């Protein structure tokens, strides 16, 4: 009997403990659910600095002229863009830089034309030369990338396929293939072209090669003569 009473008392204690824990858990869960953020329709106002947006200043035709502070003054400018610097930039950067240089070139050309109209010397004309050189080098870099991509995809060096052929004067020329809506034997314009030369042209081919070699020799002789004169002038200055 005593053992039965002890078991009943122990079971009662366990039920009370479980009920208390269950109530605490339920209240905690209700608390968590109650504390869960509900969907709010309120609009949060951001700071004014985030909402502020300014567009590019538009100066109409004044964008084609230099800053009025620089009119009639020598403007210092940096070096032009080198090929090595441009090769290290991405295509997006080159695209943005191209339009920056194009706008600068248009402005400098307008300034040059205005100086000619007023019969004045253009201030800092080297700026236009640097911009032109930078744009030419950018064209070179873009062409290199296009050639590399074409070689990777098609294996062709030239932009359009073709082959080396002779013309009627015996010169070797690069003939670019083109698409025609009719076959070549029905194309009167194509049949007028001659991709061979006659035997009586061979002596003139030899004379042309001789002429080119003479021009090359005269150019090299002129460079050697100018170099010798410069060395003699430097030697005379050092002795004096």
C-alpha cells in the first residue's frame, strides 16, 4: 500500500511538472508569435540625400567651346593615352573613354575654327594632337581585340575572306570575296576583271622591282648622310 501511494504521488508530481512546462512553452510560443513583425503598409521615408537626384548640366552650344576661364590662356594637359594603358582597360571603359575623347575633340576643333576665323593662334594646340593620337591608339586596341576574337572563332586573319591574286600589271594584290546575287559566269562586271597578266608584262615587272629597290637605297643613303652630318656637328660643338 505504501508503495502504491508513493507511485501515485510521483505520477501526480510528473503531471504537474509537465503541465507547467507545457503552459510555459505555450505562453512562450504565443509570445513569439505575438512578437513576430506583422506586414506593415507604412512607407518609410528615406533621408533627403538618397532621394536627391541631379542630371547632367546642359549648356546647349556652349559645350562645344572651352571653359570661359581658359579663353586666350595656355592650358596645361597631360600625356596622351598609350597603347599599353588602353589594353589594360575593359570594353566598357573604352566605350566611355571614346565618347569623352570625342566630345573633347569636337570642342577643340570648334576652338581651332574660331581662332582661324578671328585670325588668332589657337592656345595649347598640342591638346588636339594628343586627343587624336589617343583615339587612333584606341582604334588600334579595339581592332586587336576584334582580330583576336575572329581568330578564336573562325581562324581567319582578315575581316573578310579572300586570297592573293595577280592583277593585269603583274602585281600581287589581296582580293576580297564578296557575295553576289548571280553566278560569276553571268556577272558581266566580274568578268571584266583580269586576275592574270600577259607575257609581255614581265619586263615591266622587273623594271618596277628595280625602281622600288632604287628608291629604298636612296632613302637609306639619305638617312646615313643625315646621321653623319649630325655626328660631325656634335663633334664640332664638343671641340669648340
